[in-house]
C-alpha cells in the first residue's frame, strides 16, 4: 500500500520560499500570481495492514513539524 503525506506551512506562518517563487514567476511574466505556498510531498510504501493512526503518528513524530506545519494523508 502507498500513502502520500502532504505537508504545508500553517496559515500565518511566513513562507520565504513561496514568496521567492512568486517573485520569480512575476519576473518571468506571470504577474497574475498573487501568492504561493510551498510545501513537501512524502510518499510511503507501507505494509497493507498499516492503519491511518500509525501513519498519523509518523507525521506527528517525524514527517511534519506540527508547531508550524499541517499535514494531510492520502492513500494511493
């Protein structure tokens, strides 16, 4: 089984990488981009019987800094 974890900075947390991307897009002529939030995607190959609470614990303990990041789990 595969699971995809999407990790993003929480609203209100400054995102300098997202701002740099937005600025670069504007410099390339994409001036209609008003904001960019940058995050990460982690794909996990898991045993078939892995539960959602186990995946959430992985996120809480290692994959996301839950003080400033939120995460979403998708089974794929």
